[in-house]
C-alpha cells in the first residue's frame, strides 16, 4: 500500500486527526520529504482533510477516548488488526492510551515493529481512581509488545519504569515533537503601552488544567485590577470525566472572570494580542501551548507540575506557581503584571531563545529519525536521513 518509489511505509495511530495535525505536522512533513509513505489511522474530524492535503493517506478508526464498552473496544482491536494486515508497514507509531495498548498487541500479532508514544498519563494521573490499577495492568501488557516506548518527560518514564510497566532499556525521552519557531514567531509590534492587561489560557476546558483555581485567583485579582481581562481559548469536552460544562464557563463569564473564545485551529493571533499566558495545569506530557507561547515571545505563568515546569526558567522566561494552589497562582500572576512593558518583552524574548535552543523542531526531529531509520532498509545509513 506504499506509494510508488517510496522508501517504506510508516503508520501513525491516534485517537484524533486533530492531534496529529496540530502537534505532529512537522514530523509528518519530514517523513514525506524522505520518501516515506505516511498513513494516519484515527477518527475522522475537521483536520482530516488537512492531513490528506499534506500527502497523507487516511484510514478510519472508531476510537472513543473515554469509552469503556467491551464491544466498542473489540471493534477497535479488530479495525487495528485489519489495517495492519492490509498495509504491512515498516513501522507503526502509536499515540495516546488505547492505540498504545491495543495497537501494540495488534502490531506484534502481525509481526510489525511498533513504538508506543506516551504523550500523557491520563487516568494514571488520577490518584485513587478505580480505573487506575486496571489501566496500569493493561498498559504493562501492551507495552511489552512494543519495540520502544517514547516519553515526553523524565518523570513519566520514571513512573512507568518504577511500576514495572516498561523496561528501562527500551524507554526513551524526547522533548515533545519540537516547536516550529518560524511558524510560532512574534507578530506585530507587541502589546501597546498603557493598555489594560490581557492574559490568556489556551487548552481544553478541564478541571485538571487548573481552571477552577485560576477562576478563584482571577476573582481576587480583579478586586484591585478591574481592567484585567483573562481569555479562555479551547474546546469544551462535556464527555470527559474532568470536563467543565458550558454552564460553568458562562457563569464565570457573567461574573466577569473570563471571556470565553471557543476553540480554534490557529492560536497565534490570540497569543499575539496577550500580555502573557497562564497555564496552571496539574500535569502534562509536555505542555505544547507553553512552547508555542514562549516561541512567540510571550511571558508565561505556569504550574510547577510535571510536563510544565521543564519549559520555564523561573524569573527569566516566566513565573512558576504551585499546581492547585490559588494563592500561588494569584501571586505569580501579580509578579508578571508588576513588570513594565519593556521587562515583559525582555522576558518573552528570553523564552523564545530558550525554545530555539532546547526545543526547536529540527533538533527534536533529528532525534526521532536517529531512532527510526533502522526500521527502513532504504534508509539504512544515517546520512540518508540527514535533517539538514
């Protein structure tokens, strides 16, 4: 099923087309530029046509990220087996929990090497939840059959290894998929001097993103900073166990705490109009939005949690706050707003340099290729996949 003249087939499997397009387009383009046929297996959504326009072949999967009905899970396993037998790719990259578990087993059963990419902990991060133990057992089973397991931060790798869910020798840490600092670059002349402060949160409307604590902190801040505006940008997910309802969001709006903007496929115009990003999430794989904001020279207020703190140089590129702590979130925002416009611009510029130095897409993608070239006979020499 590879295209004529291709050097091999790589399949990327996820629970949404949106995530692959928004977070891994650069990697996909790199695969295509080296002659690989790229297949995406995922549910169809509004980003599927954009993937196909890039030259990607698409296969439909019925993945319900939060579904637990046995028949639905069996249907997904059967779909994975059917696609893998049909395509016979050189390598499969699995993203998100269900593809990592079911896909790894299916690929092994078909004799196809696969890599599991752990982009976050999901239910494993929820202490005391009844699904946590069962998920850990399933993850340990699934990852047994993957050739490698890639993590986005050292803490997640350490947790999986310490619990015996994966062998240390096949675990690798990458700093996300990297950030395209050319695409995410400063826009315009910056924030006008003398304007009332504007902050933005961008992400899914979930409790674990720290939005309840952020609302309490902003309520306090507005008592003596009535001109402060805080925008919420992102999708409402009522079917998610931690999802906030539109009713709650509208209640905060009516109180003057937030302005809800909905979701978008391009965060850049919104980030460009803000004085800073605030993202007090409890835990991430690696917080993509923090990378995007920093790359656009926006100072940030970020929780000191796993997957977030690694992206910030305290007091240089932004300020850290304690996750789940209203007082700490309020204090960090006050520190940011106390800076002059020139100081905020200097902080944002430092953040951009930090992204360019340590998280640039070229460096990260080169690391990916150094891991996968062995699976493609036509790319047996590292020179053949030079990222220059």
